[in-house]
């Protein structure tokens, strides 16, 4: 079998992205010379004559701080356009506004739980049809395109929490062939590690709450595209529906983006170290991390990503009681939902982030009671390993260790 071409730059963010992350959207304020972004809180702007404004009339439509953020978001994804929203789900909701009643959507079966809830509880009653599929099999995928003729395909890669990798170029080739919109939620990889627009996606979306913010202190969403027509429609939805972020949140995100490249480099480095440690631990039955050679799609991950990001999942080998003790015994890892923080976080998907997912679906997706999802932070990897090690020891009280 022919080996896929490995990305030589794997585990190495593109050189210029380090510079882009620092400078994207940054402009010196002309009136004061301020180097940091100016937070413009004004909701309204003085007009020279009725209808004659200087680019801003009302902050739901346009705001100077948000505009800076939107330029930065577009720049980092190497996209012509970026739009900022009040949350990741507000961004999802805006993109769904491109569709109409009767339209079909094919979505990856382990799509983010909140996205699935939005699709099933809000958009399905409005007349949209959703088909949740395992998009790793391109043959089945093309069959679904022929059968359902969807207007949009919605996917994440790597997925949450089982870190499956989907062939973005392969999917994009088929969505182009069948004239379907491809939307990729790039939250887990970030634009530093994966650029879906380059691989053929029409729209990229992020929960900016996660890695883009990186400090667990902003809820936000973003949408990027190169398509002028799609941008104009999405910009209109943003303005007309009004799910915009506050100028202060835009400022915080701009501040966060400056360190995105160096944070992602460290997240990748630490996650690989922790994943390797877990792989050799007797209380771990298996580890899910696209950067491990044991991951079933390791080769694919290496061709389409520049690093495997900071999310590591594993199956605990022990009783549920022991697992609870494990969760209660860490000092650095915080038991909390969400991900992408400078601080390491841990999550029990079956009881936390994925509790609302039907138990049969959960089992099918591999989200068992023994699955643990880690969001590896930017601490020192040895400290993280030590923290996990002492938690395993407490949980399993020395047995088999
Ligand atoms: C968190 C998350 C969302 C939703 O974003 P919010 O900012 O919480 O609204 C969407 N997709 C993925 C992959 C996420 O992790």
C-alpha cells in the first residue's frame, strides 16, 4: 500500500503564523498612539449629517474593537473574512441561518453536544433534516450525499471526546463534486495547527471560548470564510440577529490571540508527553491522541495537521469508584467542563459534557463510563505526569502499580 506523504512540518507551526498571531488586527490608535487595542464601549457614533457616518453608526452593526478582532480572526485562519459572535453556539446558529426549511444537513455523529442540541431542538422543529454519520468512511459519506442531497455538511476534526480524525481534503473533494457547503468546526485544532479553508472547506467556525481565548475567561464564537457571498449573508445575520460579543470580550480575545502560536506549541508538546506517559500506565487500557503512532488515523493527522493539539482522552482500567477517587485526587488538573485553557482540565464525558447524549448513542461513540478527557495545559509536562501519577496511586491504592 502506498504510504501517504507525511507533513515534514508536523509538530511545527508555520513560521509566519507566530508573527501573524502577534500582529493580526493590531493597529496603533491614531488619536493617542496607544499600542494596545482601544476598547470602544460606545453603542452609537456621531454622524456628520443624517446618514453620513464615519464607518460606524451603531455597535451591533459595527464596532471598532470588534472590527480589530474580526480582522485578526480572518488573518489567523488565512481567510478573507472573519466574524465574531457572542458564543460558539451563536456562531453555529448564524451559519445555520444560511439554510431554509426542508434542507438536509449531514453532520459528523460525534459532533459537539451543544451543536447537536441546537440542531435537534431548534432547527429540526423548523423543518431542517439532520443525518448524523461516521464521516471517516468516504464511501458511505458519498452515498449519503447522493441519498440526502444535503445543503450542508457539518464536521469537526479531531472530534470530541474520542479524537477521531476526518479526512478533510477527501470530504471537501466530495462536497465540491456534489455542490454542498462544507462547514468545519476547527475549535480543537485552532488555525495554528489546521487550516480547513486551505483543505477545501467553505466555512470555518470556532468556539473562541476554548483555545482562541485560552484563559477560561471569555465566551465567544467566530466564523471565517473566503467566499464574499457567504460573508455578506453571515454579516447580515450577525447584524440582524445581533449575537455580537462585547467590546471588552473582543479586547480580551485580541490579547489572547497574540500568544496563540506559542500556547499551541506548548499544548502539543505537553499533550504528546502526557499521552506517551498514559500509554505506558498499567491503569490505562488505551489512549486516544492523534499524535500517537497507535492512533488509527495517525498518518492522516500528520498529513493535514501541524500538531495534534492538547486534547488527550483515555480509558481508565479500574472500578468507577476508583475513577471517582482519581478525579478527586489531582492537584493541578481541575475537574471542569470546557477545554483549551492554559490550566490543565479534566472531564468525565459520560457524567459531564456528554451527559445529555442518549446512552445508546454514547456507547456507540465509545463514550463509556471509563472514558476520561484531558485538556492539557501549558504547565511543565513532568508536573502534569506527576500529578496524574499520584492520583492513579491514590485511586488504586498501590495495587498493580
Ligand atoms: C464549546 C464548543 C462549541 C460551543 O461553543 P460555546 O462557546 O460554548 O458556545 C462548539 N464546538 C465545539 C467543538 C466546542 O468545543
